């Protein structure tokens, strides 16, 4: 991937963006095309953030943090010209819930609640600012008439996930399938009030994978930003957001270099932005207290497996590998696993989902071999029995393989290599507080306009010139790139007014 020339210390730019993930690169592309000087600072060696694909074993590649992302709004996909840049989404052909004596399969061409209910809820949330009868458009969230009204009250926002699945007319196996898909890699009590909110943020099996892995999407977004003049500085971390005269004035890097800017866009979560990047004298006490109380729910662990051959299911056909496979989902087991996670203990049976990513994208494994990803939910970031050690990671791998051996006999003997990614690894590599990829716990008191430090339903913060774009924004968990696009529009509007 081409890299932009590094700026000199104390260089002046119009907008400094912290983080070169999907939202940061989207914001950079939309702002830079208006002729402003944009610098994106990324701590990783390559742009993309969670949108990376890497080789974890010789010849075997996978996206380490997740296999798929929330859907990109169609208008945004078009505006960034992602099709011309080679971004091809591979839709799932099916989704399978697998038990020892049975399976439940949902074909992609069937309008099943497992994949349509959440999409409808997400569309409602993203389009709450629309006038009745108007055509939903993601860019209407940017501003204009009705842009700061509260979303309409919907009873389902306070429903439990189990209740929503039950009232949707689902049979027990189908309802368990629905809950497993919504909760994949997450921790929540499916019987608690408000847990139905997880249906809005896609879990696994709802948006499709990217041909070549998520890293291909990262390359396309970086290309879109650099094509219009944005600069991307990789391998540099932001230590502090510089504040003077009651507004953000730029960023200081960990090596001491200062980048002056008229506006700063942070794609870190609320705690990362306000508590780590702002000095205490620039953070109002009431905001600091609310941000401290903002709950994060990092609970995802991932295991990447290099297999000498494709697995053989004990029950069902290999066609199930055209989509995600949820191993023995059960609402009561999820609830028990959540209780263990909440106590800092490793659950006896955490929710598990697998995906044979090389089945739909053969480029991710050598000919005749296979790459499989395993996503575990309700895995605590901080364990009561001490920090995550190599031995504890290996125990998690052994437990997961024992579960997989029941569903796919002989898979253990085909394992050539692996990589275990625990919640602390996600925090370290992505600067995501507690390893939470959603930017905060998805609960009624934390969603939409209840984000501390932000103006209601806006990327603007209490500090002039500082904007938030990422998972902690109202649109963050619902659609990829939408939070970055919203922040870009706010930055451009404020600069025009000034």
C-alpha cells in the first residue's frame, strides 16, 4: 500500500484524525475532497484498524478481530467509489445452528427474522431524523431539519432479546439461532431489559465477508483518502490532544512531535478519547465522572486455525460452511455465561461461532487446506484468577478444540497452527478500552443521545474543535463508516460557519 510522506513536527493542517480505521479513513476522504489538509495518525504499521488481514501461519491468512463488519450504507459505498477499488462483499449463503442431534439452517434467500429483524431496527435508528414518508438516506443524519431531535420511542428498545425472539413467532431452535447471531462475540443477558438492542448492531452472518479479507476494504478506504490528498501517518501514536483557549488545537505524538490543527477527530472510544488523550484540566469534572461510569463490555476472544484439510461435520453437509456455524446455541447457557463474565470468571460453556473463511474465499489458505476462525463470547477482559498468560490462552484454545471435535470429528488432528486473541490483545492492538469493539455496552441508558461528553445526537463534544467518530457514537455500531461520515459533515459545516 502506498504511504503518504510524513509531515514535519509542528506542521499545520486543517484536520487531524486519530485512528485510520474505517471511520477515520472515511472522514479523511470526505473532508480532504473539499480541499482541506487532513492528516490521519495511526499507531499500527498499516491503516485499517480492525480492518486488517494478516498471515498467522505460513500460507494461512485471516482477519484477526472479526470476519465481517456492519454493512456500509449504499450511498457511502458509492461516494467512496469502493466498487472501482475492488471491494467485493461475499454474501452468506446460509447460517447454521448445530446441535449434537439436529441443526437449524437459514438460507440467504429466505426472509427469516434472524437476519431481517436486526436490519429493520438498525435502519429505524439510523433514519430517526427523517420526516414521515421521506426516503431514508444516511447523509440526512449530518444536519438540517430535525437533525437534533430525539429518536421516536419504540417499545422494542427496552425489550429483552429473548422476548423479541419469542414475540416474533420463532420456534425454539430458530430463536436460539437468532440470539446466537445477535450476541456473537458479546456479553449480555438475553433475558434482561434492553438486550434486544443487540439486534441493531450486526453480529455474525448479517453483512457478508470481503473478498481477500477485511484488509482489502482497508486498502480501498486508504486509497480513497489519499487520492484526494489526505496524508496517513502510520506507526505513530497520539499521546495527547492539545487544548488552548477552550478548543482543540491539534495533537502531540508519543515521540514529542506536535501536529497543529484547526479541528481534531478522534475515532477512539469515549474513555480512550476523554480520559487518555485529554489532560484533566481540560476535562470538566462532571464529564469525567460520566465517562468514568460509561460501561464497556469487552468480551470477545478469537482463535485462528490453520487446517491441513477442510473439517467434516458430524451432522449436516459441508454446505454449512458457506456461512457462520453456531455451536449448540442456548439462551439459558448464554445467560449463565454472562453471569460468569460479569464476575470475571471464564464460563464453562461460552457461546461459540465458527467460520470456515477459506470456503468462500480460497485465497485465505493454501490449495487443499483451510482457514477457520472461532469467535468466543462472554470471555472476561480481567480474570479473577490473574492476568491472561500464555498457559491460559492455550487452555482456551484446548477447550475450543474439544467443542469443535464433537461437531467436526477429526478436526484436532488437522490443526497445523493457531493464534489465540484474548480481549487484552484487542485492547493493546486497537486501543479499544477493555477490548470492546462496540465502543461501549449496548444498553438503553448508554445508546443514542446518552453518550457522555457528546452533544445530543451529534459528533460534537463539549470541547470546541473536537469531534468523535467511532463505535461510541450513536451511529458507530450500526453501520460501517457512517460515524466517520457524520463527523466529516459536522467538521465541514463548523468550518464554513467560522
